């Protein structure tokens, strides 16, 4: 197995775990997560209804990324270069991460934004491996 193939597998599996767990947490504790986010965005220009909408969109993106990456690992679609389940999952993960970093910046949570930026870097590396 080549290092490139191992890298594809690891990045795909990493995002499957990260985003499936995050989406499932948002689905099983929606109220708790929403209350946290509304407090987090209290000083931002986003009204509570907008935060609720952003929460739903982010949950959908995270679930899509996690499922696509999970299926990519399950069906070994990371073996072939080009667009496939795994690379599509990583691309959707990148979109979710962009949404997260925009939110962190508007909430003026710069430390949180820095953490999201490191995940985004992993996504870019993962896409480059495909």
C-alpha cells in the first residue's frame, strides 16, 4: 500500500469520525447545542432565528460529509483518484469547515477559528492526495 493511499484512507476516516460524531451530537442534543450557539452568537450580528437556520444547515453539511466519508471508507472509494465518495465527502467537509470558521470569526472566537483552520488544512491536504 502506498503512502498516498494510506493518506487518503486516514483523512477520509478522520472526517468520517469527526463529522458523524458532531452531526449525531447535534441531532441527539439539538436544544443544548442550539442554546450554546445562541449564547455564543449573542454579540454577533446574527439574530436567534438566523442562528437556528445556520445550525440546521451546518448539521446537514456535517451529516453529509460524515456519511460520504464513511461510505468512502466502507467501499474503499479512496483507492481511485478523482471524484468519488471519499473525495466528495472531504469536499463537503471543507464547506462545513468554511461555515464553522465564518461563524467563529463573527462570534469573535479567534481561538476556535484557529482550531477550525487546522481541520481545514487537513481537508485541503486530503483533497490534494486525490
